């Protein structure tokens, strides 16, 4: 099952190292495929810390998170919580 959501990034520093590392940890601990797309349309794997950081997402920007896997809804909710702080 594949689900996706548009999420506004909160937090003063945007999608910086700490939330990016939390996303990677969640993705690596689950049997899911996750992709994150920034406003410019650049898409990266949620399992790649450098990929996420390369998006350059600032506070207030919207990203799309897409999760594919057996409990995709639950994983998406966890990822949204990380991004919205």
C-alpha cells in the first residue's frame, strides 16, 4: 500500500540534521520504501541522510512524503510527527 501527504516543515532550522537523522532511523527500522520531495520537485530516498539534507528544506516549506509498505499509514504518521516537530 502506498500513501503520501504534503507536510509543512516546522522548526526554526527546517529539515536539518536532527530531524533528517530521525527520519532515516525510522525508515531503516521499518520494511518500507520512503521518498521525500521538496517544493522544487527534487525527490530523494528517506533512507539517505545526505539525500534529505541535499533537499535544503527551510522552515515553512512544504514537502511530500510518500511511504510504500504494509503499514504505510502508521509510518507516514510517525514521519509527519518528526517533520512538524
